[in-house]
């Protein structure tokens, strides 16, 4: 299916948000995720189904100053 992830188009096979994170090699509960503008808590990612055309945002903390 085609998804927009962090503003870029991707073709993926994942059916859930948790599977998408694994497919894209994201790891860790410290990530923040949103599906179509709605925050998805880490505990809900396994049950968060994806559909063609969804918009996903994946945010990770960065070090710096």
C-alpha cells in the first residue's frame, strides 16, 4: 500500500503501525507516532490498522544544544 511517511511517499507491506515501524527499522518506545494527524500511543500501535493513502508521522528525540 502507499503511505505518506514524514512527508514522503512510501510503498509498504505493513498492515499495522507497529509492523510499519519494524519494516522501516525504527526501534524503541521513545518514538512519537501520529496517523492522519492523531497521536497514536506506543501501547496502541499493534492494533492500529493502516489503509492506503494514510499519513504517518514518526518523531524521534535528537541530541544537541
